[in-house]
C-alpha cells in the first residue's frame, strides 16, 4: 500500500495519541494538541474560503509564533504552498519575493506591516492581506487573522489528493549575492527530514522544545514536525533574547532547543547569578548548525550549563539536515579536548543521505589526506529545485548530485569538516586557507567577541587572509597582539596579514556573516579569481 | 530529488559512520560493520554468479545467525526477493512454500537439512542448494556457503535500478488455518517500518541489540535495519534459551531486545541466583508483541529485572508495526497498577499509521464506549499484497484500508486494546467475551503457567467460554478452584463453563496458541457461526 508522505501526518498522530498534551506555549497562549489541531483546521478552511487552491502560495511574515506553526500544518492539509518570509529583509526584497513567488495571500504579524506598506501597491498577485495579532486589531486595509479564524469551521476540510513529490514550502534563500532564489521543498523532503531529526536528536514524547531559531528558516529546520509527531511540547520565544530564553528554559523545563553558534555565544556571555544558573535544567540537548561552532562555544554550553551540544549540518536546499556530529561509543574515554574537536567537526551522514567530498575533477578526496573538496549529496531531502529558475537548478543538481558549494575535509571516521564556502576559501600561493580555521583561533583570544577572515588581493601570493574583528565590550587588543597570537598557533601563511576592528559584523537575516560585504573593502577595482 | 527508499541505506550509513563499530556478535563470530559490509557484498556477488536477478527469490532456512542478516542486506542491494523460512514448519510446508514462492536458491543452515531432504525432489524451481555452516562442512548434494562466499568479490556489485515499491521480502504467514499466504513487503514498507522503530524505541548508536526473536519472523520485526542504521551492535542468540539469554545480556551489556510475552515469561520463571540477578544490566528496553502481555509479565520484567517494557503491535502484513503502548507524561504519577494497565493496552498509532476501529457496518466505535470493532489501517507499512493470490489481497485490503481481523476497544487516550482475533471472539447470549481478558485473569492464578480460552457450543447461549490450562510444574489446582477464582473477578457470563488441563498448548511456529486446534475438541460435528 502506498500512502503519500505528508507533514500533516505528524499532527494527525499527535491528535490521536496526545490530544490532551500541551502542544503550544507561546506568550500567554497555551494550546493542547486538540485545540491546536482545531486552529489548523480553521486555518485551512479560512484559506479555502479565500480561494486558495492546491498549489497556490500563501506567504507569512512573522516572528516566531504559534500562527507560523498553524501555517506549517494547515499547508499540507490543503496542498497549498507556504512561503515563510524572513522578517529581517527590507521592503524591496519582499516586493521581489512576493511577486516572483506569486503569493495569493499574505499574512503579516502586527508590528511588521511597515515592511509591506511601502511596496503594497507593487504586489501583483496578492489578493488578501491578513494581519495576525493577539489584539484583534482592526486596521482598515488588513483583514484580521483571529476574526477570520473564529468564523471558519473547526472541522477538517474535505481531503485533497496530494502527491508527496509536490511542493509544500517555497523558501527564499537569503543569498549573500544576487537575488534570492526560491527553494521548493516537497512533502516527501520535509517528511523524511523530520524522521531523520527524530532519529538523530532522539526526540520523544517527553520533550519540551524551545523555538529559539527563526521559524521561517527552512520551516524552523523541520524540527517542528518532528516534535509534533512524537507528541512533544512547543515553547515559542518570539525573538531570541537571553533573559527570556533562560526564563523559559527554567520555567517550562525545556529539554531541547536548536541554536546557531552565535546564539549559544550570546547565552554564554549573558551575566547570570549563581542561583539562576543553579535552577537551569541540565538535561537539555542543543542542536546547533548554521556555521561551524567554535570549540569554546561547545565547551561553554557543556561545562557551564551541563547541556549536550549536537551539531548538525545542512542547507535550505536540503530540507535542511545532511549530517550529524556525535561522539561515537569508542570515543567515550577520549580526553575532553579531543572529544570537543570531534563535536566541532561537521559530522557524518544521516540515514539515507549519500555524501561525497569531491575535487573539481569529480574525484573523491581520500579520508585523512588533508585534501579539500566540495560536499555533494544525493538524498530524499534534496529540494525539487529553484522556483521558476530551472537553469539555477541545473547549475547545482548535476547528474543526480546536489552541489552544496561547501568545501570540506573527510576523515577515516566518516566525519566531514566544512572548512569554507567554496567562494570563501582563500587560496594563497597555491595553499588552501580555511577562513573558518583562522576565525576559530581568533575566537579563542579572550578579547575577541567575533571575527571574520576573508581573502584580500596580494601581488605576490594572489590572495592573503585579512581579518575583521569585533572586540568584547570593554576589552582592548592591538592588531599586533592578535597577529602574534595567530603566529603562535597557526602556520605562517594562514595568519591574517592585516586585522581591522569593527563595531558590528554585517550579517544576513539568518545570522551568517556577509563576507562578500567585508571583501568589498579590499577588492574594489580588483578581480577575484575563484574556481 | 527523489531517491528510491531502500533498506540497504541503513547499512550504507553504518559503513560510512560506524565502520569500525562491532556490528555482529554471533557465537564465536565477531564482525565490524566494515567486515559485515564486505560479507554482504560477497553475498550479493555470489547470488549474481548463481544467476539470481532482480525479482528472483532466494529462500533461507536458518535459526538466528549473522548469515540471515547478510541476506537481509544483500537482498535490497541486488533487488532480489528474500524468503526467510520458518524453521518450525514441516517438510510438507516447505514443499508448498518453496514451489508457490518459486525460490531459485535455497540456503539451509546445517542441522536443518532433514526438513528439506524428504521433499527436495519435489522442488520445481530451486536451482541451487546451499548449506550454511561454520565448519565448511562438505556435503555432496549441497554447496558450501562459506566457500562460495570467500570465492566471491568483496566489491560492491554494480548498482541495480530498484523501485521502492518493488517487493523485497516474501514472508509466508504461519496461518492457523489453511495454506500459508506469501506476504509481499516492499522496500518502502521495510524502510518506513524501520524508521518508525527507531523513533518509538529510541534506538541510538550506543544500543546493543539482542536478537532473541526468530529473525525469519517478518525480517526480525525489521529492527535489524533500524539498529544497523543507527550504528548499534547486533548480538545474536541462535535459539532462545534463558541461561544463554541472561549470559549474553550480562556479558555484552545488552540495552535492547524484542521478546514475545511468552519469552519474557520463560525468562521470569528461570531460576537465578542473587548474584546473577545483581549483575544484570538495568538499562534495558524490551519490545514486546505477538500477543497481549499479561500485566504480571510486564510487572515482573520491570520489577524483577528493572527493565522497561514497550509493547508494540503489528502483523506480518504491516511490516509489522502499527501501534506502540507507552506511558504518557501526564500518567507518570499514576499508581503503578494503573500504569501497568496502560502498558498492557495494545497502543496508539505510530507516525504515518492511520488506524480505525470499525463495526461490521463500517462505523467507527466511540472511544470509551466499550464497543468492540475490527482494527483497520491505512499506512505505508501495509504490504503490497499476497503473492499470486490477488483474491486473498482483495479480501483484506478494501477501499484502501487493510483489515487486520483483530477486534479491539478504543479509549479516549487513543489506545486501542485488541481483545481478540475476529474469529476467536466468543459471543455468548449476544455479549462479546474477550478470550484474552479471561486468559489474563487465569494467568494471575499462582498455579497457572498457561491458559487458553475458546468458544464452545451451547444450546442456550449459542457459545460459552471453555478454558484449557497448563499448570506450573509441581503445582496443583482443581477445576473448581479456578472456576471460583474466575467468578470472584469476572462477570459471570465471562467465566469458563469448563476447564480442561493439558500438558502443552498447541502453538504455531511463531508461538501463537492454535485456538483452532483447541476448539476442534468441542465443536466436532457442530457448526460455529462467527461474523
């Protein structure tokens, strides 16, 4: 018997097995799975009444909120396509994305309408503008989400025939260069990613999951489906802020959260009294991804808070999980530092994910050889393609393998270690320099809060590494001090030839440092030759 | 991107991520995943050299052994179809099954050839007879497994294009009546069942799994794929025997095993000194299925050994898992007895498994109503159908729902409770009597080792319950004593009207009591009217 895989199955299971369990804790809102399921039905019925049919796009612009989860589960019930928008973008971006994606309905959280109002007249396909608010705020030009929902039927809408390989989510990547591209993820992509999440994070019915990560980002890494399927509870933090974070962790007895390394760092740097620290739950798993976590970050979370850090790796294009980095049983007795180095590696493949690390000529790099190659993958989590950009799809999916653009080492234990984005790798006198390696060292210096290393042009070596550093509040360090620090620990050719200090690093909406912006200051008028 | 789901993916992952981990402990044989993977390659190359092509059937008749696991993983690599045979059957059965299934190759474990020799001449399709032995035993009419394997290439055979919906396993059900039927399970069936197993048993890379359950039985409940995918270790016990069982649990630090209730009972009744008991590992999960576990069995394993019992439910036709029975978080503070009663229920659906409990008229029974209906399911774990018996398939898969033939109650927490096989339900004066409920009570009597309750004809009530009881060694109990015991705890109409004593209950090869055999003694010359 073949039943199409569908993310709604995760909620369906929770509704049968855990209907009275707390599904949602979001500010003052508390919903059981039964109540949440009813709101999801209402969502689907509302969209139907607005004329949304299978394949139509519904966009949502919101900070983390139970309403985003409602859209995550209403969508696969209806067969529509969800476009979760990045609230850190600017109106021009929304103009492009909403028109390119052809959204029919746009749901915007109260407080974010200023991002849409300036370009509202330019939106050619949006027929309905809905304002999501806790206050039933009536605005003349916006329909009210809660009023519409309460007028919609609580019954499940009539079943729609949905192929598992149809698109369910359309996610525009932040893209450090060029226009954003719309990643099409299918029901099958999202289902299998969620199952892999359950397997690797060991998600179970007693889990209390804290949504710290922006939910728009690849449907919140898909963990929302996984936690729901196992009957866990979702605790939602609107926008990450350390005080609220620790407060919720403690009061809701959180057991699991996902945080990019920068967010863990913010938590570590938060000043906390001994009593608050004492009260923190210890049995917490932290999934981390988005960039390579510095050793000190993993160590800090594990030693200061007693939490377990599990690094995973993926891209929006891969739903997102490809690899996981765990200590293996035979490593249990290794020295702590060695174990941390393993945890800091990118990881080994999840079930059903084929990974290769290949040279430009397409040869697999040898394990432990120190050779760097591009990570390519063949898996059911790889996207269907880029929305209305078949040529962009063909550029990254070649002969059945998706090319990640990430450059990595491979070891004989099966761990890959991403050393750089293909375009961020610094090639100096024929030697590869991983900007991540140099940054990792700079992060170890006590005065350094953040660091970015990029290639700068050099007459003799072609490229050389330059560093841009943000110091910790109140800390001081001269360029020469940091340079000496690097020389002490790194091969000479890897040491930054210049170190600039800056107040804030430019970042994309998902928290990635915009190295292209940093590079510009050094490359003006020059041409970068990268393979 | 769509990549066909395939059980070999679980081994592929272990080979990349856990190549040096112990994969197999089987008697004196210890293999890492790398070594095991090489033997699987050799297996596939051997079968190719014997002319086995995609879709061809390879049968294996063996007690539990690493060679059975080799067949489990070699099969999906080759696209052939595996027929694991039940070694508790008789030669006539093998004659029927091997000819009906059309096996091309037959692998038989040394010591079991006497089951094949008498019917060997009748096997019309078997071209190659292979003897699996640790001793390189040369027998004139049998090829030697180990010699053939060592002559075969260790390299992975050329890839075969395999659709995930093609049959991978052909499993003949023991069937309490009529000829066995060949259940066709696809790659997708087995893959999704294995993923659900990981989710519900929380299987992880530190697990050491003891194969106590006969591996032929629905590919060992599919847990072999799940444990492999997560990089756990397989400890194999050839044939369940309490002394060896406890010895392996302790020496290999086993963390997880699957055992039907009768097997748990055998373990509980095994006489063990205090020191041995003390040395047993406590952190052990026991998956149990096959029949409803008596409360005393669950309680015994949890209290005496400190193990955690997780009941699951399924049929060969459903790959096999449909439901799982766990204590939910809000039940944690319930009294022990109440929690045991929950654990003894059949369970709530796994992810992606739709379950309904329906009356003969097709109406869903109301939760907590006490109404009994048939369990039907719609899920990706449901078989493709019965091999060469389309009419038998059509009789059980109706309008997209598989009819299990199991009768159950449904409660408002989403647990179903199978009260009987449809054909075992006793209908007395219009009242449904669950033979399982009455048996469960009899099991609580200190003198009772085993009990079976079946319908007997009655002029007044149509049917009445009769019990057949096996007493514990050395124990005595008169019929009247047991009857009084029943009357004390059960509604009068449910009490057995007659209790027979017997030395051994007739069982199918998978350990199920053959109620049809027991009923015969009461129904000779009479007609049973069952809906």
